[in-house]
């Protein structure tokens, strides 16, 4: 009975993806600007322990916060009590032993459990806090199918299925079982570069590397490109697919020895789908400017100075201009708080607060949509 339920869930997911990965022309639209721009000033959060080399991601869940240190020397992850950011423990030990990690690409909360991705090991790991609440225990390891080409991000669709971007160029996403087996490849890269689609799919997939997030409450899966300025929105409840292209266009690249070499801009660096909006970190710096400054011995700040906010249908809502350059964000709409990581600073964890009007507006949108979301939740 359980097996039949999981199988039917996977069939439903495949059907929904097939319905929403074909994009009619009217669903591929551009945006030029945002109707509202606000400047935000950060508050630096003092930590009682200096641990980081490159704090790349931050994920908050209830009274716990976890920071991913992309270049951690001994541990990749550090847990804190939230909101005070008092240090609890470190985990994800670097090494090649069976329970150690060779790399760390991302982490995701699922209730009280935490999933981490080790791309070099092709492994997803589930952890849970010990009864003491200050350390994490390794509970489950999922070895990913060899057919998956270097998983660099993931989301959990439900308890039996993961969604992982496809970097082979054959499709847009891979559906993967809880046992790590490839179930199906779905969708195509929404590029106008027909030549690359025909003859250079691996290079195209590299250029279109995307960061993704999924909100099971509203069924919205969203992806943003690391190069260029493209936002894709897949609503897995009403089977719609929307592509929004910003002023900098789709990822630009040249092909050299089978690899895609970026030539345009650094695009987005993180994304979060909340109950009422999509928040993304945007950089927008041209590679030619980066190279020119490097030749002059000038190291530009690492990260993006903008947070863009879109509706769940891809409508531009507002642009936040920041006083820091950031990489990772964790958004709490109820409190009107964004926690972010700034790899350029010795104290890298910072907090932004929205204006009260923004929180009120968000609340109204959520209440307005509540009947629709409640209905869709019952369907899923």
C-alpha cells in the first residue's frame, strides 16, 4: 500500500512536470525594472565563535540556524541557536572516511531534519538533532545514481522524491527516488540558442547552472541562473511554467574544448520561495569588468548587493539595495527579517529588517491567497 502510494506520487509529479515544462511564447516574458526600490541597512550579528572561511549559505528553522562554510578546513556546517546565534556545534567533517564529506554544496530543512549534499561523493545525508539539542546525528545516507552528472543543488519534493538540476544538458531537472535512483529527466533549458541546444548541450548546461528552491505549501519550484538574468517558475499545482528574463538576458558563454566559458555577467547567487513571494540575490557584475579590475590588482567585493522580490507568478515587486555584498539568505516573512552571509567580512552573519509596510502587505497577500492554497494542499 505504501509502495503504491509512493509510485502514484511519482507518476503525478512526472505528469505535472510534463504539463508545465512546455513554455508557450506568452509565458516567456522580460522585465526591465522594479516598481519599488528600497535601501536596507544591515545589523551585524556578533558570534561567540569565529569559524568561517567562506560562509556561503544560511538556513533558519525555528530556534536553530545552520551556516554552510563552502571552504571549511575541518567542518562544512556550523549550528547555532537562533536568534542569538550562540554556537552549538559543527558537523560535516571534511575527509574521505565513510561518514565524512568531500564537499558541501547545499543544505535543506525538512521539518526537524536537515539534508546536506556532497557533490564530490554523490551523496545526500539526513541529520537530526540529538536529544540534548546541541549536536546533530547522521541518520540516513542516500547514494545518488551514477547517471546523475555532478549534482550541485537539490530540493525535496516529498518524502520519496528529490528534484535535482540536470547538468548533462539533456533536460532541466532529474527526479530522484529516496534510494538515489534516477526516475526520469524532465524539461528543457529555455534558451533561444538553438545551435547550442543541437550541438553543445553540456556547455549550455554549465552556463545555465541554476540555484533552485521549492515551497511545498504553494507548490512553487523556482530556479535562477548563476550567469545572466533568468528566473524560471514551475507551479506544480496548476502545471504552469513561467520564464522571466531580465535586462542582462540569458547566460552568455563561449565554447572552448567542450566547456562553457562565461562571457556575460555574474547573475543570481541564492533564492528562496516563501509562502507569498520569491526572493533572489543578484550580482549583475560583468566578467570583463571583473577581469579588468583583477589586472589592476583590485579585488572587487564577492557577492550581490541586491535582493529582488518577485510574486509567485514572476511579477517584479521590489528591489532592495544593500549596504553589504551577500551570497546566502534566509527570509522570515512573519518577522520581516532577512538573515544573510557576507563572505567579505570577519563578522559575516548580518540581519536586514523590512519596513513594517512590507510586512503588512505580505500578510494581506497571504490571507487573500489562503483559500486557494488550502484547496491545493488537499489535492497534493
